[in-house]
């Protein structure tokens, strides 16, 4: 499966594609029945819930963390 879009993004695009390919692979592994049947540690669930309960960063001191010029 090829994830590239043929946009000629250079090195940054290659890094993005590797990251995306790793993410897709991890999600495919997590979707397998043998992985889904394993119970999750309650401390991991609590840590994830605490992380998601925090407010999102606003980046008001320097604008957005992302730029259209990347």
C-alpha cells in the first residue's frame, strides 16, 4: 500500500509519510481480534482520561503551532 500523494514534498514529506505509515500499521495491529480481546490496564485508561480532560493549548503567545508555509 502506497501512502504518498505524489506531491514532491521533499524530506519533510518523507518524514510525514513514514509517520503516517507507522500510524496506519499501529492501528491495523490494534484492530486485530487477538489484540482487541486483551484487557487494558486500568491505570492506562485513567492516564488517558486525565490527559484528555486537560484544556487544549491555545498558542496565543505566538499564534498557531502550525503554519501554511511548512
